[in-house]
C-alpha cells in the first residue's frame, strides 16, 4: 500500500513537471515525446488512484433530540403558525370614498381603471368648473365624474402610494392610506 502511494505521488509530480516543460518547449519532436510521456503517466495515475482513495465512512442518521416539555404542554403546530401569519397580513379596510371626496382632491394623482388605462389628474390644469383627467397614452381629457365609476386605484404622484382602491366594479371605493 505504501509503495503504491509513493508511486502515485512521484508520477503526479513528474506529470506536472512535464506539463510545464511542454508549455515552454518549441521543438515539435520534444513536444511529441512529452505528450506521450504525459499520457502514459496519466494512465498510470488512473491505475494507482484506487489505492489513494480512502473509503468514505458511512454516516449514520443523527438521532433527533426531542425537546423536553413540561407536563400538559403540547408542541406548537406549524399549520397554526402559518394561519396566524396569514391573519397578520390582512389589511383593515379604510373608510369609503365618495364622489364628492374624490372631486375635492387638491393634489396630483395617477388613476388606473378596470380596463388597465392610466390617467393623470392635476388640479392645477383645471381652470374651469369641469374637472378632468388626462389619458397618459392618448392625451385626451376625460371628465372625472364619468371616470369615477370605472376607477380601480388612485395613486399619489409624490410618493407612489395607493390612496384609494377597490377590487371590482361592484365594491365600495375605500381609502387605503388616511389623509392628513
């Protein structure tokens, strides 16, 4: 066993030296000889490899230590914890937003409708009594009163936060952040 290990070390060192010389060598005859020696050495190394490999120790499965509970204390269930986390993520619905409150808004906002169109409302542009929002794709003006029935979400332009929203057209339009 020791002899094979020594032989493996010597052949691997010799092969590395031959590879270095092969990179520097310019003559084709010497290069051919070095390539042949290297292929011969690599086949010898393949034969000696089985003496070098140490058989891996079989790992026994670790014994799972069970935690000690006091009397009448049951372990927590993962499913219950998941349900609690799910309950935490539910947001409380805000107050309903009426058409009058919507028309009283005095700051710029983006409006998304159920047909996935985006509108921009800027009160500074409304010089007349008629308030309107501008379609971002076509640039046409749409009155806010007619747009209110189709609105899905209203975003604040400054901080990109949802002001009010609803999931479908039959839902009540509700505030999502409370105005100061």
